[in-house]
C-alpha cells in the first residue's frame, strides 16, 4: 500500500512540476479577497512575485511557478531559488530591495510590523496578498489562492489532492495503534509548544499522537516546566534546525532532565524547516511525525 501511495504521489508531483511549461489560459483579470479581508486586484496573473512567507514560496515552487519568483527571504532554503536576490527577513524585509525587483505581487502575512510594509508597497501600487495560516484548512486555502494568483489553478488542485492522499495514508498506517501522549517542543527555554487548532497539533493527531496541551486556549503557548511535569508526556518531539543531539541536551537541562520521557530516552527530533512550515510538505511532515511517534520495527 505504501509503495502504491508513493507512486501516486510521485506521479502527482511530476504533473505539478510540468505546470510551468504548460500553456496557461489566464483570465484577463484576477480579483481575490486575502486572509486580511482585503480585496486584491491584478490586471492579469502575477508574473513577478516576491513571497515573504517561506511556506508560500515552497507552494509556488510546488505548483510549477518557480520562474515567477524574483526574490526570496533569508529563510528560504529551496535550492530552486538559491541564486535569487534576498530581500531580507519575513518580518523586516528591505523595502528598497523589494522595489528594485519590480514585483507585480508580494505575498505577505499579518502583524503590525508587516502592515507597515504593506502600506508602503500600496503607496507605490505594488499589491500585497496576505496569507494567514493556523490549521491545515488554511494551508489548502492558501494553495488554492496562490494557484489562482499565478494562473496555476489545475496544478494547485493536483498538489492539494496529493497532500490529502498522503495524510490519508498516514492516518491509515496508525489507525489501529493506541495514540501516544506527546509534547511538540518548538523552543525549550522558555518552553513553547503547539496548541489546539494549529496545523502542528493536527498533524500530530494524524500521525497517531495526542498533544498533552490540546486543551489550552492559546495556539502557540509558552508553558511552565511545572505544567509539563504535571501533564507527563510520553514522548518529546523536538523541532530543530541543526543536527544537535536533542536527547543529550535535554538530559542536561534543569527540569527537562527530570521528565520520565527524557530519562527513558523518549526524545525524537524533527526538522523545523519541514514541520513548522504550513505549506506543500505537510504530508511529508505527517509521515515524519508518524515515524517519530510510532517507529516502524527495525529488522533483526
């Protein structure tokens, strides 16, 4: 079953990868309401795009619109755009660098700091389409909207179907396995985790886990060590950007080292660039989380 699923996924990727070379029947104009509730109007499909949202950049690549990307942020790691000029950070991009690249669309996301960027770009008639992603339904909406903005609707549909198929495959793999109580560690000090109604919390559930902080009101809460100890996670899933030995580090951290999960060595590491980006790789992220929560038996 896994091989058949993998084959279907590869076939879908191949279709999407060809999209940038396929003929495009773009509408004369595009009008979309973004996630901030603002109406964005384009005279035609965007040809020169700067995305300040790394997951949106990855989506552009995945739907075959790589050649539309003219600039990147310093957080974009995709090799396909490694040679493009950087406009700085996602939160604090250089307005001058953006303007110099003559974009006809900028993909951004909210907060007051970014609103300043949006207002500046609006003053020089550069449209900004805002994306806000918290859960997986937001991910699929973003994929669809990005497909419309660059006239890659069909490719976006194929991509979304491929992701859903992978998520279904992961659910099936753990359907008859008891869920494990886990804590997804975004930062260890102060301890930050993923709360309810977030894409990470949902992916953990798909992968056969149950977040010990599923009942908190905040989506990205900072929690006390006392509360972590009280909730007794069976497994820590540590998100990191390097190859450091997380188990060794947690065994040296006050408070963490006293957790039963740490004493038992139940600490798994996952890539932050994979699991913390709500974009086209959430199916892959779910598979990685599944292997962390319910490791497959090793051959003897």
